[in-house]
C-alpha cells in the first residue's frame, strides 16, 4: 500500500507499507534501502527517533480501525473503490 508520510519539519516522503498492525508499521521509503519502523503510542504515530508522523495519504477500508484495514484500489474512470 502506498503512503505519504509528513514529518514535523514539513518534509514529505513517499513510501510503501510492508507490514502494519494496530500499533506497529514498517515502511520502505523512496530512494532508501532501509525500512522505517513506525509505532503508535497514545494514538500518535511516531518515527524511530520519537518524532510525530502524520499520514498525508493513506487509503484504507475498514470500520474497526487497523485490525480490519484493507487498501483501496481505484481504476481509471471509476468512481467507486474496490476493497481488495
């Protein structure tokens, strides 16, 4: 699943989510060979150095939070999303 991470200093980073659970996420960032581990602490996602991370773009479908999260897939010309 593709995401855009927003850092406190305004930097944006494109990434691919490799794995995700309720409170842990591993993301590989564009132009980086290493993965980033994000943790949710007190309802806030944080980076490995403790910086608050926001998701500028994260497309998921699920009504019970991350436990039932599924990516949304859009096709050209389609107005609806397909939970895959």
